[in-house]
C-alpha cells in the first residue's frame, strides 16, 4: 500500500483547529501534526491511503474556506518523510556528507525532501516546518556517499528554484564529528 500525504496551511489558528478536526473525522487518516507556525498561521499534515487522504483534503478545503493559504497532496510519499517530520528517522552509522535545503514554505520543503529522498540513497535527518523559523522550513540529509548527497540536493534545488522557494542550499563533503553531534 502506498502512503499519501496532505498538508494544508491556513492564515487562522482557530480555523486551523476546526479544519484539522473535520479532516480527521471524514476519513481514516493519520494526523501527523497540526500546530501554529510563524507568523500566526496554522499547518495540518495528514497521511493515509490516497482515497482517504483526498476525502480529507476536500473536507479541509471546504472548512478552511478563505483562510486556506496553501495545500499540498503527494500521492506516493517517500517512507522517509514522516519520520523526518516527527524527528524519529533512522540514520546510518558512517555518515560522511551532510546536505541541507532551506525554503520559504513548508509545502515546498516537503516536496523537495520527497524528491531528494527518491533521487539518491540518503537518510533524511530532519524536516523542520516553520516552527520558530519565521515561516521558513528546512531539511537536513546525510549519507556515507558524498555523490548521493550532491545528487539529492541537486534534485531538490531544481524544484525549489523553479517554484521560487529556495532560500539556500549546502553540501558538506566531510562533516566534522563535533558538528555532526549537534545535528543528530
């Protein structure tokens, strides 16, 4: 079974709470997270089977009304995305290289992360979605292969440049062990 993911971003926290509740009630979905983000917006992340997620998305759009800022549906999400959002990723032992993409939006960060993880053999360390970041988001990823990190980052950069959401990117070929401790 393929897992799908939906993200909704609203400009009202109160309407966000109501929307998240309605989305959970309309179909068999998993509420991954729902919370206020900077500056005073609300984000909802849900996953499940495509038909259920689509029903949940439709209900979310209906309830959010004019408060909906952005929406995202990825039908076949990488299995690495949700653990990276929740901070529960399994990371390989022999990390050599680190990469990161910083974006202007949560939705673009998730898409970039999904593309990167499908492009190369990398581990997603963390996807931080706008919490305390002024609305920006970022993903950190790593591998024991510098080429894999470069390939994954390049794939994400193509997407984020195309939609105008790229803030910055980096690839560190030989991450210092002390620096790695701060990231893991």
